C-alpha cells in the first residue's frame, strides 16, 4: 500500500495552532508505520459520499481525514471534529474519466450555494453577464480535467461565477476555467491509460506526494507553508527536468514559482549524475542564505546530494576563486574607487560635466563592461544613456578613467567588475579548470553584465550548464542590458510560468497595474503579464490616503485588529515600508495594536506571535497572508533622494522604473489581504491603483 500526503492536508495543517499541529504530526507518523493499528481508532464516515473516507483521532477533538483503499492510504485533511467531518462529506477522491488523474472533487450540490461575493472583482469593461463556456462541449471541458459533475454548472456560469467556482475545482480544471474567463485558450491535460495508477499522473503529482519512509514524511510535515516546494506544477516540472542544449531561462510574474523551479532544478542536476557539482547562486548573500534554507528543506534528507551543491552569492564565489589564483591583486571597495575618481575629477581643469555624471559613466559603462582601450569606449553603444556625449568629451572622460586604472594598478587593486571579467575569460578558455558542472542563478533580472560574463565562463555553453530564473518586472537593482551582446543566448530556450499559486486574483491584477502589460528586454524577448492565472480569489485590496501619520497608524492598526478577528496569526501579517527611514511608522502601527513586532528579511523569518516588519528590498522572497504597505507618500516612493542624485536623463527613467518594481514586489508579498497606505497627497504610483479600483 502506498502512503500519500495531499496538499489539502498541508494547507489544513498550517491553519492549526502549534499544539494541534504537533498532535496531528505525531498521529501521522503512527499511521505511516502501521495504518491498521487498533490504537489509532479509525472510524468510517457513514455520511460521506465517498465510503473510503475515514476519521482518525489526533487528540482532543482534532481529527485527521484519510482516504483508504487496498492500494493507497492518503492523508487528506486535519481540523476540529465538525469541520473535518463536514469537509469529507462534501468531497470524493476519484479517478478522472478522461485524463486518468486522481482528484479530490467537491460534490456538485455545493455549487448551488455559491454566492458571488465582493471577493470577485473584474475590470469594468468585462463586467457583463455572459457565459464564457456556454458553447463548449463536454469533451473539451473533460480534456481540461473538469470533473463530470461540474460540466453543466460551469457551462451556465457567468464570468464572475466562474472565478468563485474555480476555487472549488481541482487545480488543472481551475486553471482552464480561469483561462477562458480571462480570454485565453486552456491547454489540454495529458491523458493516460485506464490501467495506469491515477496517482502517477503528472496532475496528481502536484497535489499528492508519495511518502516512502518516516524521513520523507517528517520532511513533508515540517514545513507546511512550503508545500509548493514539494508539489510541483506539471509546467514547472517540465522545465526542471528538461535537457537544455545551452543556456536556458525561466521567467514569470511574482508568485509563479521561479525560485521553486531553480531549487528543484539544482536538486535534479545533482541527482542525475553522482559526480555532478552544482552551484546555486544569486546576486546577494542575503538572498543566497534564503536559498540555502529552502534547499536544505528540499534535500536535507539526502546528504550525498546536498554535499555536491554549493549555495552562495556571485560576489562571494568570485572573490574566493580570485583569491585562489594567488595573483596578489586585492579587490577594492566601491567607496575607495569613488574617492579615487573624485580626486582625479577635482584635479581636472574645468571639466564640462558634473562629477555625478562621470561616476555613473564609469560605473555603468567603463568598469561594468571592462573597457580597457579608448577605441572600445569610443565605439560602445551607451545602453540607452540619453545625455549626448561628443567624442571630445569622451576623450576628457577617458583620460580621467585611464588615470583611475593606473592608480588602481599602482596600489595593486582591482574592482569587482575586473575580477568578474578576468575569471570569465579564464574559465571560458580553460574548461577543465571549472569547479562546477552546472550553474543555476536565481533572481537573474538583477545580475549585472560583469556577473553574467563570469557565470557564462564559469558554466560554459554546454547542455544544461547554465540556468537562470528571474522576472524583469521585479528588477530593482540593475539597469537592463543585452545578454546576446555578451554571448549568452537564451532565445528558444526560455519558458514563461503563467500559473500563480501565491497571490490572489485580485492582488495580482492590482499589482500588475504598476507595470506595463508587456515587458520586453533589450534582446527583444517579450512576456505578457496579463495572461497569468491566479487560482484563488480574495478580498479587494485597499488603498487609503491619510491626512497625517497618526491617522495612517490608526487605520493600519484597525486593519490588523480586523485580521486578527478573522483568525489570522500575527506572524502571518507583514508591514512593509520603502526604507529604514519609514520603519518607525510600521512599528507604531504594531504598538497601537498591542502586539510585538520583529524585523524580518532573508536571514530571519517571522517570529511566532509577532508582526513582521520589513523594508521593500528585504521583503523579496517572503510571503504573508496579509500585507500592509505603509508610508507610500509623495517623495518617499519614488525616492526623492534617488531622483535628486540623477546624473543622466536615462537614469531618471530607471529610478522611476525600479521604484515601481519595488512597490510591485511589496504588494505581491501578500497572499489574501493587501492594504496600501500613505499620507496625503500620497505617492503618484497610487493613482494607477485607485483609478482602477474606484
């Protein structure tokens, strides 16, 4: 008999208090050891439509709902007695007649009770009482995995009802229904033979995980909020396990599971060959620590796999490899370089440009691309820089940059960009010296040109050597640049993830208003953001502009109190602000509720019983059931100091773009509830949000 854990079980477990979770986990271990032992008090549910549902007591009035047949034992749900029984009485676990996938299906009668609530919101242009699926045949809907009982109901539902219905359908059917409701064309689900195991179907594997031993069960139960790391969507799995002929990239909007794919891809490459060495990297060490924790949860029970995977930031691995060369040249700091350039600038005779411009030109053009000759600097495309730069002015600048390079060499110093380019050239020409067989880079949208050169040389261009995951819409640190120009071609080897499991339909649409509908990179790769599908609904996000900081703090405190009354735990609520300058306002809101708070980030997650407080940059990678994005004031976002420091017109555009991206990142940390606040007149970015929702 195979032992399975369902994603519905993980969901229900995460909603229980800690003491009840412990009791459920203990009982689950006993069930895995011997599902038939009499001390567990299995009780068949006589009122359930599916006669294979049983109840198991886990202490007090907590019950575990299991589905038991001769070939499979499935942990399905855990809750208080009445809630658990009610859940089971409304469901069946069955094999879909067309696709052959195992599905947990909510019984048809409940649809008649569905009322379209305020959670279901559409843009005004689509608020029409039409029936998008009215002309579709049973065969078409069955090919998407729609349960037979629901065909007529879905066919007669209007757009708003479909959004509510989708929450009650198996995932593949929900995605298809939402695809149609938003004007798309669903993909057919793979069908298997009638004799195959329904739990082996790719769609079933996204919701039922087979548990082979106690260690696997312990891992599955240890991190219920991380179930998405275990239950891969078939689209994600196809990317993870595909054999790519060269550098490849997966992209998608926030919540589509890009980091999950990167983690699974890393584990997959390490498992595939016993001698494979894999580097999982990203642009900052704090994010690398976050990845390290997640990877430990994924391969912690496989020490032989884990020992062949290294997780570290690009800077750290490059610095270590550079030191290992023994060249004697030391990596200098950005501050030291700026001071050297400042001294050269002050010695210049009336330079016809501001120092800020000269510094940005060095940082974004000369050093970043390792331009070592006048000809290279003269001829390089200036990557969207708008300030005209005649050759005579370039010569003046180049004279200054030549002096800076000579000063660095005289002191035996190199910049980090110089290190990246030198190592990239070395490993590109000396393949046998590469310390890794595969390189996986997460948050690739914020990798610099120099880092890309380094990673490309470190991995090479062979099959499965280099894999990227990222979202252009979440780029908050780097200017866009051409990958092709640097020799990294991913066109034809790119995949776009379109299914969002982390953020509600309403929050996703809300946040997407901050970005262009189509995002195109400098190499012409375009990705639509409006065809992403969220598989669940939630309350309408709120935008509220207060007359004072005190009023803002008060309304956020009232919102938090309301969430607590709904049973949302304090640690599941995040308060996010633009920077450390605004942290005090979030802390005041927490204090007004009488709740403790803790700063969170990549290295430190939410503490039990405390509200989580974070800046927008450090919130990346986190998720909460509810988020308040506070202090969205005029001159706070976009940041006035950043605007005032601009030295080129193109940089001003870049500031506005990345500030929008920051707000997008903050808003998409929320799963169910989102509140955005500021003090009047409020950030100009909020106009986009309010215009749509009012």
